[in-house]
């Protein structure tokens, strides 16, 4: 079914903007590049909204079932008649939902940055990179081909690299950008091998065909299941490898180390890339291949669930101890993505696909309130010029709008009704409860911890010390209008997004899902969250000795969490100690001394040999005569000897 | 006229002669510029003519052929013609020569001689890529070797005499191996009436006895392999590249290493299919070692040129891997990688040369913050780096992925492991490229002197833009290159498959 071609404009507009800004805008109209980028994205976002409306309410469903529509598809690189990389756009509930999220959050960030990045020396470069990122992310979610998604996957990676390292004269930013790229690249290696493996057996790279062949019984499925390596079927290998790629991008344990460091980038970038869009690409990838996971390979799905729930709890614990507000938010992002992951992991395909729906729902609401949190944090950082909690406190008087919107976002992430996070979290917990009680228990614990650290953050920024040391009399704490409007819009959405009828729109098989409201799953976690908020209030609303005492009491655990459980140190040991010193250095040494040494030795031997025999050609006639007669004599003797 | 391939040799030769008769350096460089521009236009026109001809349904294996008897008693002919693979290589050569001249705009000493040699190198490369007669092929291979010695020894830097000697001796050893292999093929090409031939299109279907193939193939493959820096015969590359002047580095890595790859494919694999199958695993093994070991050795390098030279060893490993894997897709990928690496590495060495001209150092730890002071050149360096680490949108990605896709079609464990190891190198590549970029180009300005550097001049901008355009043309729209190469990769594969070992 061919779909509307105007879809192509959604990713192409940011691409064109990128080209214009980087080729001419940078030089000739640097001041207007921000407006240009924002305008083109506004158009893109409008088209996305229109597409979503068309898809969800006009022509997307046939007999109440949402269809997959190929909007367009062009062969980009053909390996054989069946196997080719195509560039296309695949519309289905999740991709349509994603283009709305991506363009909308990106638009908010574009508007916000007009104020936030004003006066920045590389202002136009910043907008060029933002456009590049938006293009890549849109291409990623629209992908109709598994190799296409890999291509855009790498492109969002490089946009993220460029934006994290935006302040390139800061060594820490350069190091963080490098780390982010290399860690995700390592994960992408898994993704690539996974693609090769799946594509080899399914004999296609096209998503629809691939999913169809590997999720329904038949020759292809039998073939890939019967092929095995180390006792594990090729299908499991393939899916787990693909998931490794997703885990890298989505900062799942143990590939999460790059995300906290990525906060070196400008804060609006963190809001867009490292909170709302790029980091959920891994969730999107698993959701895209969900039929294969759910119907052919439950083992791989269990792995997804375990990794998700562990990352979720792990990150929540670390978040309680961090003092840099952006790092707290980064760990909270990791924790919430863990939520989305395990929601997928506990889900089934079709009727019992509550987890799938809940995961996508949480992705949607999380994008709103987490972007809001980051943008709010950006406003705070803009004001106090520091990321550290200790430099903040009592800001509610100076920044009333930021304060209120930040509070809304905190309530949303803590899962307090009627804010957005409550609805999606409740669905996830219900799904977990029906699938696995252990996961459910861990998830509820995480929810409580989340409420605690978010309000620790909130009280530390906006309450605590009443007299702010640096800005005592300065009442102009709020940023310009361009920064406030996105906060207000996102704040509003964080309140109402929870009412979106996701179970009708976004489900694993396109059929609407029947969900019931369970008081148990709603009331229990909300009660826990409220208790956690009260605890946070007692500890952090006023200057108090309590937090210090508690951390003193739990010293070893606190230290371990504060040091992020030493994961960075382990990585450093492996890269520096093993890869550099035990592989790199010996390779370079062997090359210079053994391989090249052998070549040089051959040259030396030749030279020495010629040096040795050189005296024979001395040019002295007498010597030649001696040799001549000696030779003659020798031959004569030889002949006589042979004759006899 | 566009279909007269001999022009491709004559134009650079005429340019060389014209340069030799110039009065001063200024005239010489403009003559060389015009000469190389003519070559670029001619190659472009020839490529268009080729496309038009194919579109019109001409299915001959070689187009625009031309043959003259050269030395009739040994049946040596001047026999030229092109297929898609040669067209791709010719375009590459034209781009690299053109930009090489532009980058060498500031050569002061003996500039007439410099451009003369550069043009001569070009003539050798074009001749090599259009030859269909083994002897002609060998002849042009030699033409492309000698000028390198002079270019490095006279205009080079560092321990240039040592490097020039090393490079030429190793390449000469390679040529000698090729010569022996070639002569054994010639000797056994007897059609029963005592007629022997150097004609490659005939030799390929001559059913050379297996013993002869097993003897000649390693000689020929190793000989050409030395040119393309095959492990363990790659050690000329780091020293040679780093001592060579910028344009010579560009030529050396951009074209000369591709002469080897092309030879491995056209002369060794195509002509000796059974032996190619027999030795496939050794090639794959050596290529995998080169890829992995080259990338790890790069990690430890501190000089920008050494970084790129070692990474070239690793990247050319993909060419050999693609050839060794013996599938249509892998061979297509190998040719794509030759073109892609040629353009990319020319850009890389060009950028390094331009930076070196300004900072007078190539040591990574002495550089820093260049993005602030010379943004254009630094951006060029970053683009070359991103292409090298296989970013989609640039040519490297397309080529590597095609090699991987092709290699994956060999399902046995050995080839699988080698493919996965080769894939793993993309991570190591990212590490060394980003380290170099992070230290040399980004970060704070480390040297007061750097804040007064001047950014690129018009010729440097033009050269960089031309190469970046070529990289993007492959990276964004790979289908044209793919369509150009695949049919001929198919022909080579069909011949190899006659050996019967591969389905």
C-alpha cells in the first residue's frame, strides 16, 4: 500500500536546513540560522502532526486494525535481487508516534536554544548540528529496512558526538564525546553482526519481510533456529546481538557509562538527545523487532527484561547520591529507559501485549517530562552558572515559572496522579505483575527510589537554603521568553499527556487493547511514592544534618553508589591496561622490531655480504693475476683428478 | 574521441613533457594544473561514454578496446580496454592526480621536476588500469614505481633516503615476483600450436594446469600484495608515507596501493581461478591479520602521518579480504573499498600535509585547538576521519558494509570468525581516529604560534572540496558505483567458480 509522499519532507527539511546552514548560513547570516532552523522544524512538526492525525484517525486503520504503510521506498544499495538496502519510510503506530515526539521535542529545544545559546560563538554550528541530529533521528524511526536503521543509528551517534563535544576547547567535553561514540560503537558492532546474521538467514533486509519470515513458522524460521553456535540458536544470537546495539544506545547496564559523561554537552542537547529521543532508540529497536522477539525467541525477550529491570534499579540507586543536577537527571533517564525495556521484556504479542503498549506509552510521557526537567535544569544552570546542587537552593523565589514547571515534571516522573507518568507507570507495573513477581517487586522499589531522588533534587534546587549567596537581590532569575515558552508547553503536556488513549492507538499488533484500571497497582506505588517524597522533604527541604548522618551510616554503600559502583574504573582498566598495554603496544612493537626488523635484516645481510666479497674486485692487476692462475691450477688439478 | 583510451596515457605524458619545457616553477605548476584538469575531464567523459554504451545495451566484457602488436615474436601486444572496475579506478586516479597538483601549489625547490614526475606517475597508473595485456600491465606498473623514489628522496622529509630506498626495493621485489608469475602463465598459455599469449582475456579461460597455478598464484598475489601493503610485507608503507611529500603520499596511498589490489584481482584471481580457491583461506587469514593488527598498531602511533599510514594497512586489508572471500558482493566491496579508500586517504594525507605546512609538526601531542584557528582545514581533517571510521553518508561505510555482506555469505566457521574480527576493527578505528581528532584538532590551543595560522587558500579549498564531493558521491548515492562494478565482479566470480570448489 503506497502512502503519501509528503512524509519525505519531515526528515528532509532538517537535512536541507543542515546543508544550508553549514554551507552558507555559517558565513553569511549566522544570526538568523537559529530562526531558520526553528522555522523549518516547525513546518516539519506540523507535517508530523498532520501525518499522525491522518494515520490514527483517518486512514491508518482497516477494520479497526492499524496497518503498516510503506510511504516510499528507494533501492539504495543492492547486494542481490532479494537483498538490498532501501531508503524508505514505514508508517505504523510506533513510527508515527515517534516522529511526533521527535519533531515536537526538537522544536521545543530549538525555540529554547534561541535564548539559551544566544551570543554563543558557534551559534550557527550548533543549529546545523541540531538539524543534522533531527534528520538522523527521523530517518531512524521511519526506517523500512534494518540496514537503513543501522545507517541512521550511526548518524544519530555522530550527531550526538558532535553536540557533546560542542565546547571542544574543554578537554572534559572532548573526552566525553569520544567516550560516548566509542562505547556506542562497540555496541553497534553487536548490532551489525546481528543484522548480518538475521539477514543471512532471512535472505532479506526489509523490515516487513524479515519480521514476517522470522516470526511465523516456516523454512526461514526453521533454518535460523536449527543453525546454532555454541549451543545457542542463530536466532537467539542475532536478536541478542541486535539488543546489545540497542542497549548501547539506550545506556543499559553495562553499556551505560557514556550517558552521565554526555552531560558535558549544552543542556538543551541533553534534553533532546540524551533524554527524550536518541536514548530511547534502543527501546524503539526492540519494539520494531518485537514480533520476532515475542513469537520466536522468548529467551532473548527475557534477557531484555532482566537487563532493563536491573539497569532501572541500578541507576536509581546511583541517582540518589549524585550532586551534579544533570548527572542525577542522566541516571534518572537511564532508570526510566530501563522501565521501558523491561516493560517490553515482560510483554507478549497480541492480546496480552499490555507491556508493549505501556512501554511505548512511557516512552511518550517520559519524553515530555524528562525534556521538561532538562530544560528546567538548563534554566537553573543558566542562572547560577553551576551544575552542583550546593550552589543552588531557594531558587523558587527567583524563578517562579521554572519552579512550577519543574515541580510538575517531578510529580509526573514520581508517578503521582493525574500527571503523565502516573498512567504509563501504572500500566507497566500491571504488566510486570502479571508476568513476573520479582520484576514487579524491583520495579515498585525503583518507583519509590525515583520519587525520593527526584524530590531530593527538587528541594535542593528550589528550597533548602533561603538566602542564596550569589544572587541575593537579583529578581530577574527567569530566562528570556524563548526559554519560558517551551517550559510552559511541556509543563502543560506533562499534565495532560497521560490521558492519551494509547491502548487504542499503539499496540503490538494494531488491534486496540482492553485495559482495566487496577486500584492495587495504582494506589500502592502512589502511596510509596508519597512516602518517599515526604522523606525527601524531611531531609532536604531545610538545611539538615540528616542526609549527612545517613550517608555516614551507610558509608560503604553510599561510597560505592557515589562512585557509580566503580564501573568506569573497570572500563578504564580494560581499555588502558589490557587493550592498550597488552595488545596495542605489543602490536606496534612487533611491527617495528620483528616484521620490519626482518626486512631491515635482509637488507643488512645483503649489504654485509657484498661488503665481504667487494675486496675481490679490487682493481689491482697483480691480484687478478694471482686469482687467475690459482683458478687455472685448480681446474687443471680437477681435470687430472677426474681423468684418472 | 572520448573512447580513445590511449589519450589517457598521452595526455599525462604530454603534460609531463610540457612541464619539462617550462621556464620556471610558476609556469610548471599551471601547466601541471591544466594537464591534470584535462585528465579529470577526459576521465569523466570516458566514464559517461562508458555508462551510455552500457545503457545502450553493449554487453561486451571490455569496451573501447584497442590493440596493436608491440613485440610480435613474443606475441606482446599493446592491448587496452575498460570494464566497470577499470573505469572506477581511472576516475579515482584522475581525482587524486588533480588534487595532488593543487595541494603541491607551494612546492618551491625544483618544482618543474616535481610536477614532471607527478604527471609521469599519473601516466603509469592510467596505463596500468587500462591494460588488458599482462606485459603492458607490468610495463606500466614499473613506470609507476621509479618516480616515487625520486619524489620521496628529493622532496621528502625525515629519514627520506632510507624510506625511499626501502619503499622502492620492496616494491621492486614485488614486481619481480609478479614477473615470474606472469612468465609462468605465459609459458603455459600454449594453445597447442606454439602460440603463447599475454592477453588476459584469453589467459583467464585457458585452463592453465593446476600445478602451474599453484606455483604462479602465490608469486603474483604476493607481488601485487606488497603494493597494497599486505601483511607481513606492509612495512614500506608507514615509512614511505610519512617521508613522502604530501602529493606523493596522496598518490602512494590513493593510487599506488590500489595498483596492487587491482592486480591481485585482475591478474591473480581472475586468471588463476582454481588457485584462488585453494589459497582463499590464506588470503583471508592474512587480510584479517592486517585489519586487526594494523588497527591496533595504529593505536600507538603519535605522528599524524603514521596514524594514517597504519590505518591504510588496516583499510587495505578490507580490499584483500573482499578478494579472498570470493563472492560477488565481497569482490564488489573490495573494488568499492579501493575507490573509497583512495579518495579518503588522499583527503586525509592532503589535510595532514596542509596542517603540517602551517604548524611544522605532525606530533599529535604538540597539536591542539586547531579547530579554532584554522576551522576549514580542521573540518576537512574531521571529515576524512569520520569517513575513515566508516560513518554512513561517506564512502568508507558503503565499501566496508559491502565487504561484510559479501564475506558473511561464506558460512563456514573460519570465514565467519574472520569476518567478525574484521567487523570488530571498526571499533578500534573509531578509537584511534577520535583520539587523533580529539587531541590534534579539538581541545585548547597548545601553542601560542597556532593562533596566528592562516586558513586554507583557494587551491587547498578546491582540492578538499573535490575530494569531499567524491566521498559524498559514493557515500550518499552508492548505487551508481555498485552498478558500475557489480557486472564485472560477476564475470570474475563466474570464472573463479569454474574451479568447482565454490557453489
